[in-house]
C-alpha cells in the first residue's frame, strides 16, 4: 500500500467513526472505558508544565481543554479537531466555563497553526496519524524546552491481560452497537481492529527523536490497555 493510500485509509476511518457522534461522545467514552478515561487524562495533565500557550490536538468535545484550563488558568488554549459537530459542543463548553480558548476545524497533520506553544497534548490521536507527518507539521510551533504529551489505547502486551481485554471488547461491541447506533462503525469491531493493528507506541518515540525531541518517556497505563508518551523539544 502506498503512503497516499495509507493516509486515505486512516482518513476514511476517521470520517466513518465520528460524524454524528458528538452528543453521545462524553457518555460513551466514560462508560466503555469503565471510567478510566478520567484517570488517563489526569496522567496527561501531570506531564504538562506551567505554560502560556497549549495546543490540544483532536480536542473533541473539550474534555482535555477544560482539564488543562483548570490547571493553567492563565494559559491560552487552542483546540484542533476534524469533526465539526464535536467542535460545536467544544464551543459551548468553553463558553459555559469561560475558558480562554479558541478552536480550529482541521486535520492535525496539515492544520495551519499560528505562533508557538509551550505544550502540545493529545488524547486518542496517535493511532490515526503518521508520526512523521504529524510532527513535521507541529514541531516548528513548539518552543524549545516545550513538551508534547500523547495518549491512546494500546494492545496489552501480557497474554493473560490481553485475553481479558479481548473478551471485554467482544462484550463492549455487542452492547455498544445496540445502545448507541450512531457508533456502529466503532462498535462493529472497527476500534478493536485498529488498536490491534496500530504500532503508535513503538513508532512515535522513533519519530520524536528524528524531529528533534529529547527526554522521550513512554509508559503503559492500566495493565497495558493504554499508553502515554512525553518528550521535550530541543
């Protein structure tokens, strides 16, 4: 498969997964992560130092943006997402909470950014993007000494845990597709298959090194069902 075909495949997955799911996103991600999504996002926040400007890639409905705003009230936040109905909810959330934030409808791999950021964070984007394409676009906008923090699902490396994970995904997909019909593409084993296929946890550290990042750290979360990577821009 050519690079262009690979990119188009990823983009088609995103287009099939998310349009029309904005209103139920917060509920679905909380319920079907068994509440672990909140724990994983707190792990992201811990890695973000005091910052004047923060970029939230794949900001979705603004869960991470709100969490960052509470911890960095003086910071300017910028959210980027490819799905407009998510950004509609994002806008309502930042207005309701009077967050100093703006948002951009766009693809993280080629979105046009202005200015520099002290921190870039993203929850659930790594499995959808090409590390080198993403970093080529955003690295020029990260200050020297700035951080990037990435989080996403991972396939548990331990055989026993992976067996439990597999069983849970079967149950989740069976229930999810019946309770939330708008998530059919996700619960029709689409997300499970993608998590099995992605190698983001291995490829991102290599790409970060190529794009001028140091102090690259990676850590599994929750028995290897998720992972987090943090790196510092030279």
